[in-house]
C-alpha cells in the first residue's frame, strides 16, 4: 500500500472509530445495535471495556475503541488497529466474545504464500466496502446532518461526512491503483482541507 494511501486510510479510520462511538450515543437509538450489532461488556474490571459484535451468516465484525476485527468463514480474519492502517491477517473467521483488550487478541501476522495473500486481499476489500455500506446506511437512516455533526465534533476532522462512504469505496476498490495523477490529488476531493482551499 503506498504511503499516501496508508496515511489517508489511517486518518479516515480514526475518524470512523470516533463516528462509531458517537453512533452508540445517538439520542434515538444505539445505531450500531440498530444495524444488528450486539453489545458485550467486560464487567470484570473498573474500566469496563465494551465490544460490539455483528454475526451475520459467514460475516463476523468486532468493534472496540482500539480497533476492528473483520472475518469471513471462507477467508479468515483481519485486525486493524485504530492508529495503524496496516491490516494483520489470521486464519480465524471469528473471535471469542471475551476479548475486550488488545492483549487478549490472537496472533495476527502477514499472510504467507499466494493462497493466504489472495484471501487477505479479498478480505481487505470486503472490509472496506462493508464500512462504506455501513456509512450509507447511517445516512439513509438518520440523515447526512447527523454525520456532519459527528465529524464536526471530532478534534481532527479529515474526510467530509458526505464523502466518507465514497472514500471507503475508493480505498476498497483500490481506485488509487488506476490513477493517472499523483495520489495526493486523487485523495484530495474526499478531505475537508480541499473544501477550505
């Protein structure tokens, strides 16, 4: 992954996790739960970490404040740390409900061999397009004004609310690989700074 894409994706993921946190606190309903997630709390410590978990057929998604897991039965699973847009792969499709802290995660590594790399790439694409689908659902469920408010409240707003789903699709479809222009120009239309110039 080129460095500009990795930097862009990292900032977008930080913003996305912030927005998911806001979705939990939506005044009408917890939007993650409205989308189908279940809440699992660690009540054994004072910190009370929470995992939101979605299990739909062969798809398994876990969200924490520190990152995201995305797994599919046929492909394995990816872990994406909140502060590092570099997915780690493992041949596991789902995680234990008891995981609430980063040190409880299984070992994730780089894929080895062509079959693992193919599965990891397909999984990565599916993950990013799934986030885009979620963002589209938020807009159709509670409206663009709500997501704009979430982004405006973020200390480091990066991608315009109306462009979040499109930015995830662009990354997921690897549109950046087919650009005839520098990556900084290809990514610029998604960012807030482009609007201010």
